[in-house]
């Protein structure tokens, strides 16, 4: 365990991965409030998928070792009832990533029983990747997993999120954003991982563009913020957004049902049908695409008994070349 002084920089390497959220895990690093920490995080497959993999790899994927996070980091002066403020200073991704349809996983798992895998070439210089030579997707890296040790004495899986954070898969948590976590145990015991190069809201097929990431974060303890009982966050102005999509409007498909999950499924299903009919994609390709760049949103939650959910796609992704934004 290392010790830190105010506003120093520290590093957590890949060897410090773990597969549970637990307040009994020994910290790999001790830092002071305000210190900067970088994390080297392997992808969510825990190295089981590589740039030469194909769909056969998915059938042998060991889910029990998937979704590692890295840490934990003990933050001095953090006590239960405090808040840990996490500033996202930098995110560097590898030159490749992957997306998959994993049987039994994803919003439409019953409709997609066969495995599929897409390997992406990531060009940070151009700030984008391409899909089937017809779709241009901007890179907007973020960490799918960030969190602190939970209050419970139980060891929790890293896959479902909790009020302490974890696998939130919120694409807004990118460079320039600030995330606030309620502290449940002394030192907070912060960990992170699950690097993504791009993802839509919902991550509906079960994966984003999964990739190795180096994350640089600043950890600060905040006192007297009792309104933070689950993760909260603040994003930078849109003018600071990396690699904006040319604005050609959006196309959206709605799903309406008395069940919110069923309404969500209908919206995604309807968008897939539109992509197959108008863009020449297979159903599996369309499912992956809406997971990477589509946004699943609750459009209406008060007109009972039915909910309205929309799945929207930015039409600018279908432009062959970037369009200047003035």
C-alpha cells in the first residue's frame, strides 16, 4: 500500500483487477483528497477477446471472470456519509475494440440466440471508427464501471450497478464530467474499469465498443452533501464534446406498452426493422449498431397505463465524410 501527499499523482496497474465490490478488499493504494490517479484497465472480457477473435470466441466466453474493475483506492478522510467527487481528466483507448451479441444477454436476448462479434479499428487521430463501410461512428470514450465499496458486508458482483455505483454504463461520464458517489465505508475504496470507445444510451445488445482504456481521474472528498444517496453527475458544455456527429437530425422509433421493459423492447425492435429495411443491415448488425450509437429514452411516463419509449439514431452517422460544424 502506498501513501500520498496532497495533489500528487499515482497509478493503478492491470494486475490490480478484481471481480467483486466489497468493503473487505484491501486497498492497493492510499491517496489524499485531491490526488490524481491513473488506471490501466483491461477490456470487459478480461482479455478473452482479441483483435483476431471471431464469433466462435463468444461461445467459450467465461462470464464468471468478465467485467473486472481496478483498485480499490483508499481515499484518506473519506468517511461514511461523505461524498467522493471523481473528476474525469483523461481517457485513452486502444487502437481496437469489440462489440458482441452474447446468447442469453441483452435487451432482446430471446430474439438473438446466436453469437456475433464485431472487431472495430479505432482511430483516435480521426476520432472515429466505421461500421460495414457505410456508417461513421465518433469515438466518445468513457468508463462503464466506477464506484465505491457498498455498505453491505456481502461481496457483490461487478455486473449489476448499485447505489454505490458500479456498472452504470452511462455514456455521459466522459472527459470533463464529474461524478459524485455516496461513501459507505471508511476510505471509500474506489475502483473503475470497463472501458468503452462509444455507446448509445441503453447499451441494448449488452455491449458497447469494449476496449482497453487508460483513465486519469481526480478523487476528492466532499463533506455535507446529504442529497447524494446514489451516483450523480455533471457534464461539460456541449461545445466541449469530443468528435461531434454532423447534425442531420435524428430518426426515432417508438415503443408503447403498459410495461416499461416491453415498451423499450418494442422501440428497439422497431428501430432494427427500419435499419434492415432502409440501410441494408442484417438484424444482428442493426442490433449492434443501435447499442453503439442509438439512444433509448423514456418519452412519456405519466399517461397510464402505457409508457412511451423512443429509440433514436443520429442521421449524421450515415454521412460518408465529416461535415464542418460552424
